[in-house]
């Protein structure tokens, strides 16, 4: 998973999401007067959120199951002369032997876990690694997103001339969607490198997710949009951000 795409993840513009989200996180923390000193990003991908947190003076670390994404994260941090610890770990079972003020899991990384039991294992592990008074923020695709946006065929050409073809199918009975991305990255004027990767995501109702969060000890949970504005009907949105204390 994320083996072939790691090299192109940032170039395809997918790094823009964590960049944008970090700006909203900063504004939100100002609003609630929260000043984390330590941060762990689980499923950190190419390390963009960690790099932004580090820039803001926070001691940040990242973990990801894909060694290819971890290598890219290390390269990205090195390019910026940042000393950030990135490790290959599974978010369901990681052990960092320390606690953090802030833990994040972004860009629907949690949806890659296909059963609610695996979400529970991850949340329980996060809770164990969170300092008293700490905050866990994650975002996820809703069932509505998988049903309506991960079902069908999309083709996109970005400003660098790269093509991304997404063929996806939603399985209503399982609440899961599988998407195959065929990517042609522009190597030269009319020369392209092509590769294909398939991802499967699962989504659950906000009620099921809150139940699991409560079960592992998160007693204060807010469901917001990306700008951290509370949502009245989260299941009617495409993406939810959970703020858990
Ligand atoms: C869509 S990317 C998001 C990356 C990053 N969080 C971001 O905002 O750009 C999903 C990431 O989840 C990672 N991932 C999937 N399952 C994982 C697991 N069980 N433990 C740790 N990382 C996982 C993938 O390797 C991939 O880097």
C-alpha cells in the first residue's frame, strides 16, 4: 500500500490537504488557547503535517505503515533541515514509549482500517499515548462520501500535465469502497510514467464512531468541518473532523 504512489504523492498535489488543514488547526488552537509542545502524526504519509508543526516550534514525530511514505517524509524533512523522527509503525499497534500533547491522523487515513474493531484498537492506542489535557484530531470520509464520491469514474489532469484516473466502486452492504488509481506522471514533453494502485476505505456512522471513542475514554468529542465549525448533521457531509479529549 502506498508503495508506488509515495514518490508522486506530493507532486500530484495531495500534500495541499495537510498544508491547508494545518492552517485551520493553528487558528483553532488560538481560539481555544491550546499550545501543544509535542505532537505525533499517525499515518503521517510524506510528513507534511509534522513539517508544519515543527515549523511552528512543536516537537513533532510521525509514523506510517508504508516504508516508502516514511522514506519520502524523511527526505522532505531533510530538505528543510528539520530533525523530525519518522518511524515505520502500524497505527493499530504502535508503541512510542512516551506521551504527546497532540496526536493527529489526517486525510482519511483512518478509513484505511476496514473494521470498527481496528478503529477501536487505534483510538485506544492513541488514548494511551496522549498526555492529560491532550487533544486527538482525526478526519474521515463519511459513508455519504464513499457512496457518492467513491463510486464511478473520474479523470483529472493537473497543472503539471499529470493524469489521474480513478475507478471506484462502493459496496453498500460492507460500507466500503475500493478505488483504483491509474496515474500517468509526465516525464518529458510526450513521455509519461504510469502505475496503478488500489485502495479500500471503510466508513461508519458518526454514532458508531462516537461510541467507540467513548469506549476507549474520550469523553468530550466534537464533530466539525475542516474549519473546526461544529456540524449539526455530520452524516450528511462528505468529510468530518473529530476533536477528541
Ligand atoms: C491518504 S494518506 C494520508 C497521509 C497524511 N496523513 C496526509 O495527510 O497527507 C493515508 C496514509 O495512511 C497510511 N496508513 C494506512 N494504514 C495504516 C496503518 N495501519 N498504520 C499506519 N499508517 C497507515 C498510508 O501508508 C498512507 O501514508
